C-alpha cells in the first residue's frame, strides 16, 4: 500500500510541475505576442513614411522605428533574433530563436493582431505576404 501511495504522490507532483511549466510558457508567449504586435505596428508606421525601400540593417530599422518610444523594443527581445521585411509599404517582423534556426512568431504591422504563432518546428523564414489593404496571406485563422 505504501508503494502505491508513493507512486501516486510522485505522479501528482510530476503532473503539477508539467502543468505549471506549460502555463508559464503560454503566459510568456502571450506577453511576447503583445510586444511583437506593438513593435511591428511601429515599424509599419515608419515604413509608411518612406519614399523607397529602406537600406539599413534590421537593428537600425528597429531603432529608428522606435525612437519615439524605445520601450517598444522590449528587453525580452534580446533573447531572440528579430528580422524585418519591407513589403511596400508594409512591415513584416519575424521572431526567431537566437541562432536563427527556428521561427517563433511572425507579424504584419498593419494588422491589429499577431498574425502567425509558430508552435511546430519551422525555419526562420518569412512566410506572410501582405496584399493591398492589409490582407495578410499565411496568417493563422482568426
């Protein structure tokens, strides 16, 4: 009987630990999604005023786009790689792991919500296409 109780207790602890970890990851991803949507919106606003495609690197574009509010380039982003793509006149941002081997999320700045949450293993490559009127192809279903 004692062995059965010990097994049950171990199983309960394991399930609780896993559940807590999943909740923390979902919470962190949700927070990061909000930061990503805000940042992509700022880059989209910056791109809207440009007469031609920007030639600066991604880090410089992000700094220029957030001059008015540097907090948009949240400290959480330092653990990831942020890529910027100009899709005349729209901005698309791609968040990848630090070594650029795996995509995490992707967002078109003109839309109000985060467009693509990537939960499976996917390469760090842009997939969204923004059409006239901010129609986002490749976005997650609403």
